[in-house]
């Protein structure tokens, strides 16, 4: 799931691929709150994962976001 998240961050939100590592924070990859809202919409549209932007903002790292995606995908 991390690789899927990385691909979305790179292709949709123009994050540099090298910066997307599991322990990177949103600040490390320059992901502002507006980009997080956009990511939430992308996850819903493309993967059918209902994860709010607030939940994504609470995730401390990119790895935590990926874990949240895994949790949601197993409950769908």
C-alpha cells in the first residue's frame, strides 16, 4: 500500500519520488493541508477508500498514512 500511496503523491501531487519514504513527515515532502485534502479525494475516487483529510493530517508519517489505507482497505 505504501507504493500505491507513493505513486499517487508523485504523479498527482508532484512530490519528488526520493523524498517519499515511510518515515517522512508531511513537512518533509512539502505536503500542505490543501494537498492532504486533495489526497483524501484521490484515495476515495481511485481506490474507494474513505479516509478524511483530518485522519490523514493526524498521521505522523507517510508510513502511518499507508497503514491507515491498509486498515481501511481491509474493512471495505
